[in-house]
């Protein structure tokens, strides 16, 4: 049974005939009549009988009309869900923990107003894990740090973050005796202090390792931590140095930390909205629209 034929049949019933249905559906009458004939052939029964100039439902036609109402509603709703426009539309979004914590609340609130019936799920993780989820179709879009080096995906810049260095108090001697200028960390060698980072796959971890190599820190295994609160606590306890976005500092206990600006090469990091190539659903377009209010917003 063709869905379009069924919709045409219901339009003829509800509008009182072929002529009125054709006008409502913006089709010629011959097209309406052809669809009705095709539906009757498919079902093997007559749906209408002509009484004078009027069409009247047969018992089979009346039964089809009554039983098809719920079916048509379900199919319309399913089409809307799959297109991302209906109450059951689904958007599976992935984001780095820092982005979810300090950037997404107003964006998701605006998205909810634009798509009040949307089923929205948010997963946090490292850049590597999120990109893998996107490529495996487990996620519809992800917010991750660069580099934007996967040409099979679409990358749109949405936020800029400033990474800063956090160290335990008292500040290590080499840092405390360095140049006074904010961000000048190359004036003196750093002590042999390890790094506290997220696990492999975190884009900021790679930035931290690159920065450490540039400072001449001896290589060694990093202490891997699963959240920024835990990272700050580990640095406060003297387990090592850490790099994190300045924007998350307001949500952390920084009383035992020294915060130091980084040189531009490591400080400025872009957060990207990454999607698969191809047509975007209405839900994804609504997300992009909501993100535009914060596009390339610098961290506080």
C-alpha cells in the first residue's frame, strides 16, 4: 500500500470528492483518480461507489478510512522525527567536558525553545572519542578542539578558549623567578615537574605535552585525570602542572593554585562544531542557529 495513495484516498473522503481533493492537494483531478484506482487494485476491493454525481464509501472504504487514521498520523510523525522537525526529533550531541560545563547551557536552552519536543542527548568525552562516535553514527554532531585534520568531516569554528597553566602554591622556584611579564614562560627553565592531564585522545592533553616539550620538561608519563575538578585537586596536591581553559576556573576551587597565562601559540584554542558531510536535519540546523549567538566568543 503506497502511503501517498492512502493520503489521497483520505483527502477525497475528507473534502467530499475528487475535485475538492485535487484543489486541496494542488494536483490535477486525473492524478487523484489514478491514485484511487491504484489503491483499489492494490487492495483488491472497491473503496467508492458512485451515487449520481457523488462518491460514496463502500463498507471496505469506510473500514479503511477508520483504520488508517492512526497509521497516517504515525507515518507523518515518523517522517518529522527522521527529518528532525517533529516532537520526536532526536539530536545526539557530543562535547568536551569544559564546553559542556561553561558554554552549552544557554545554547541548549535556546535550542529547547526552538524545538520544544526534541529529544536531546548530550555525551561528554575526549576529542578523539567524540570524533570516533561521530564517524560511527553514534553522535549527530560534536563540539571538540582541533586540529581540524579530518577532511571527511565538516568543521565550523564556534568558540575560542584560552588555555592557562595551573601550578600548586607555593609557585615552583623556576616559575616564580621568571620574567614578570604575564605569559612569558620561556625566560627560565621549569622544574622537573610532571603533567596532570586528561587521558589520551584529549586535544588539550596534546597541547600540554607540546608545551612541556618546548619548555624542556623531561619526558615522562603524565598523571591522567577524568575531570577538571579532579585535575585542579591533583595540581593543588603537588602532583604536577596542568593546562585547562580559563573559562572553567570559575567552577573550580583555585585557592591552592597559581594561574599563569601561556604564550599565544598554546593559549588560543578553537572549539569546532563537527558534523558528517551531507544534508543537515532540521534539528542540526537549529543547533547551528543556537550556536551562532556564541560564535567565536572569547573566554572570560
